[in-house]
């Protein structure tokens, strides 16, 4: 179930599209709490997925690929690849500049997934159709740069949102 931040998640399809840097989205979550690279990757993935689902557009300027440990933004990976399991924090110069409805979407993602560990988010993403579909034909530990389809994200999470997810999707 996707938590609608205080029931106020507004979807305005007439707005001019605004896409943010993947680093701004990551920093927004890192301002909430320090976390590992893996956890921030998964939270950014869910932000992107829910943005496609509810706003019909990406919130961030990067695709997510179906890596072994779940969805990964290549840009975030490049920035944080040497951090290992170290807890990350927001960049010192980060200034929150999200529009209200985009910040509400991020807050909803945080309230839905923020309490989960990085490993729990990995397991969750592995159980969901968008990541699984992008890995068709691959072995469990096989490297992949297959992009997770925005169409599959939107279709799958819309079913989650509507409470209409059927077995096997």
C-alpha cells in the first residue's frame, strides 16, 4: 500500500513537467536520515516509479537498471560506489528546491518505504514485476545494464495503488 502523505497527494496533469537531478532526489532522502548507498538507491527507484505512476513523468534525470541487488541508478552508483556499507549523509550544499507536490510524493515514498532496511528494500524490489521483467533470461547473479521499463513501473505500481494487484504480476 502506498501511503499518501497526509492524504494530500495532489496530481496536477496540467503542470509544466519538472525533472530533478537524481542527486537532488537522493539528497532529499539523505536529509531524512543517514543511510547506505543501497538504501538510497532503492528509495530513489521508488520515487521514480511512483512519479511515473501518479504523474506520468519521471521525477529524476536517470534511468534505473536491473542490477543483481535490485534497481540501480548508474549516476548514483558512480557517485557512491566507493562508500561500501558506510552511512551516507546529504551533501553540505544541498538546498531543497522541490515543488510542493513533488515533495509530497517524496514524503509519501519516505513514509511507505523509509522504515525498511536496505536489504528489505532489495528483497521487495526483487519480488516486483518491473525489476523481474527487466531480468528475463538472466541468471540470478548475472550482471545487467537492462533498463527497467517506465511503462512496466507505471502499470505495476498503478495496480498496487488501486489495490488490484493479482498473483503472478
